[in-house]
C-alpha cells in the first residue's frame, strides 16, 4: 500500500527552505530570555522589550513568529508560554534546557549542513568532522548540553546502578560526566572513571565537585580508541558515542570494552535509536541527518544494528528500552 500524502502544496517546500529561520528565532528568543520574561509576567511586546533591552517592534515580530510555530500562545495582544516552553525554557526553573542552543545551533555545527548534496555524494561530512582529536566544540557540548543529557542520565541511572554493592564504572566519552555521576549519586558505593579529551574532562570534574562526588570520580584523558582503560569494570557506560562511527569501528571498540570488564558486568549504551524502518520516531530517526553532516561514517542505529555490534563485541543478553520522557533509548548487555 502506498503512503497517504496530503494534496500537493508548494507552501511545504517554502516552509522547509525557510526552516533555518526557526532555528535562529528560537536561539534568539532564548538569548533574550523571552520565555522567562513571559513566564514572569511580562506578556505584552512593550513589557517584554523593556526587560529584554530590545525594540518593541522586533519583540512583537519574534513573538508572533514563535506563536505561529507553537512555542507561544497569543490572545488579545498578550503572549503566554506553551506547556513545553513553560517547563524547559523558563530560566528560573531547574528543568531549563535553553543552553542546548549554544551547541545545537553553534556556527561550527550549522556549517556542517551547508552542503548536504556533497555530503550525500560522499556518504559523510565535507566539513571538519566533529570527532577530530581535541575538537574544542566538545567543551561547548559538555557545558551546553548538560541540562538535557542530565535528564537522560537521571532516567538511566536507577536502571543500571546497584545501590549497596560496589561498582567500578567506566564512562566512555564522558563529556559533562553526568551519566557516570548520576550512577555515583544513585550508588554511594560506585567509583567512576571518565574518559574523554583532557579539556572536556575539566567540565566533568567541575560537575563531580558540584555534586559532591569528586572523591569517587577519576579521569582517563584521551581517545577511547587509544587509551588503556584498566580492568575490573562492573558497569561500562557508552552514552551517545556509537552514532559517530561505522559498525566495524564500533564493534572493535566494544571488544576492547568487554576485555576491560568483569565477567557478568553490564554495558549500557544510550542512543537516539530509530525503529527498523529508520523513519520513526521522528526525533531519533532524523538524528542520522545530523551524523551525515557532521561525521565521516556515523548514523542513528536501530536496535538490530546495535544488537549485531554488541554481539560482535562478545556481549550477551542484549535488550533495549525507552527512556521516557526523553527521546533516547537504553540498550544493555552482559559481558
């Protein structure tokens, strides 16, 4: 059966080709704290403009556009935050994730998608790959993406932590460190080792100190493909890393990780994992486009691919589960 499409509409094409405006509008509104001002009671263009130190005309046009796009509501000239904006874009709340705009809409990242035709011809990025050694963009990632990924880590930690039992934990490409640190918070008997580039790990150490677990957090600077991990790990975390590489590269890394683990230990892979059709659910499936633009050979892998890679790495009992309310999934397996 052929898919059911709506009637032909040239507006859909125009909308798609202007979609960059939504990125910049949302990023600009976050920079101006528009959602925070509205949530705090400044609901007219003049009131928002005064608090944001911006022009009333500019704020009105921006807020109208965000209303069209579903981030705001408007009634009788007064704006309100949508439920999503109210929870995640009000800077006064602990659920605020607006800082992710600093990475996801970073000029370096955006530049990776300016010649997708060439990337499609090549089968990988035509810009500088984001997995280049010591790339400073990952320091921005560690700082900016922490609020969102900390939420994912918080959902994952109770599933893989073993409170009351010692756990030696390896956090691969730790970044902000929050996946390993969430396990350390969930299990006071856990000791965590994070590996990443040296400047990135400075952010993880800052977070470990802020969370009061610095005495149980250790760093292994360098590439996960090159450094010596040591042995005896009961839990290995691989959060948002495998999607940067091809299957053979990942399988080789997984073999290395298994050699560092205790028999019966758990590996926990967190990923944007599309269904087997690779076009659903939308956020997870669309992540492959991010990898086409930014990496040489990465993509968002469905469970069948992750299952095969883990099997090739020598892991058994492979299973997947969603991590609601986030768009990510957890795949666990046994060494």
